[in-house]
C-alpha cells in the first residue's frame, strides 16, 4: 500500500468494476483455492467491501413487490438492502435441528412465486455453521426450479478450524448459471478498514451489480486494490497462524462457557460463537446481564432476526487471555 500510494496514476478515478489486475488476481486465487475458473473480464467485480456489494445488489434486480429470501438469524444488511430497493424480505429460519441450514422445502409457495433473489451465507454469521456441497447442490436446483438469483456471501470462507476448508458455492455444477459469490478482504487479511471485497460468478448478475456501482460509486481506491493483489498472493504461511490464533480463542471460550453451564455449538468456522441463553433469560436480558455483571459484551441473537431469539453471539476478537478471563467472569456472574 505504501508503495502504491506513491504512484500518481493510482490517485485517478478508479474504474467502477475494478482494476483488471486485481480481478485477475481474484481469478487466480479462486482457481488455487476452489479449483473454480472465472473470467476476470466479466465474471469478477471489485467491491468497496462485501457490505457494499450486498447493499447494492437488490437495486440491480429487485423491483417493488418482489420478494428476497433472507436467512434468519442473518447479517442484517440482506433485509435492509432489500427494503431500500422496495422489496419484501421473507425470512428463512436457520434452526439448530437443521444444522442452521434453511429448509428450502418449507418456504411459503406464494412468497416463492414473487421471489427474485435469495441470500445465503456460509460459513455463517452469527451461527458459525458451515454448509457442505450437498446443500449448495440443493440450493442450485431450487434456484433453477423457481427462477431465483442466489447470492452466496462467503465473507468467512478462510476463517475455518481443524483444517476443514469450507467449499465455495461455485464448486457445485450449475451454480454459475444461477448466482454469484461475495468475498471480503476484511476478515481473511485483516483489511477491515481498507474496504475491499469482490463478487464473482454469473456474468449477468456481476454485470448488473457493476452497472449500479457505475451510477453510485466510482470503485475502490486503486492503491487499495494493489495492496489487495499482494494479499491474495499470500499463502498459508500468513493465513495459518491467524487461523491458529482464532482456534485457540475458540477453544478457550467454548470450554470456558461449557464450564459456566452455557450450551453452545463448537464453531466450525468464522470468529463467532453462537450460544444458548440460560433458562430464565431472553436474548436481550442475558446480553444486558453479561454486560452489567461480568463486563462482557456479546450481541443478543434476536438482533439477527426472529429466529435468533434465545441465543447470544460472542466474537473471538480479543486476545486469548482476555477471552479466558471473560469466560471466568461469566461463570461468576451466573
Ligand atoms: C456475513 C457478513 N458479510 C459481509 C460482511 C461485511 O464485510 P466487509 O464489508 O467488511 O467486507 C460482514 C461483516 O461483519 C459479515 O458478517
């Protein structure tokens, strides 16, 4: 980045679809990581962070009265961006008994007829669940049958545990016919404040998003994209120690919460931990209790949609010693 900002040409208006050299680096990364081939010219668009792409996508494809299927609990931007486009979001509950995957067979038929777009997100925020290729195959068939665009948000694909690498939605046959996948450099490369991400897959969907962007923003800062190329070219020698760090925190919090009598799923990926609130509390009440009695901040599950009630989300974003201390304080506060 420091080298890139010294180049005068990096300070011009960027192109709204992103530098071709960055999009080429994305295509090489996809081939290396997922064995998925992408044409950098029309199957990749640079984003100013993945949130920007999620926020703009419905403006390209959703008309007033259209339905967008969103996971619940889920990252709130899926339903907010739907609202901004005049669409109606219909929640797909993610339940523990289904491994936090939506049960596509139970989606309301009338809503399905109006559905244009479906957001999916694995590894999942807030439940920390992963999806296998079987589920993605099901989603592709479902999208074809009902003529729905799929937007798979894979922001956490590189924060995984125990060496189990989550698959890409695009690894499944036919996925590129129905949708796109969104990634973020925020989580994988700790570039949160730099605002850089990308969307890849179906050329028409990528093109629709690029058209909206050309009218609303003027693309990501070229120097940041140049730094992004360097990031995408780094390998496991940089990423493995980061994963080990999160895994140590995950193990510390998971064991600590269990010792405090709190039921939780052991995260397979992401830097979140999704736990059940103890009897006698609701999500907001337990969150307030932890803040007041233990000095620990965790997000109430109902903030992610109705199906999040009864749960609370912890973030593994503090050092392991503080994580252990937090678990100890929670134990004392119960
Ligand atoms: C599921 C999910 N998608 C996307 C984002 C946005 O990330 P960014 O805009 O930094 O790429 C987040 C951030 O928390 C997230 O949790």
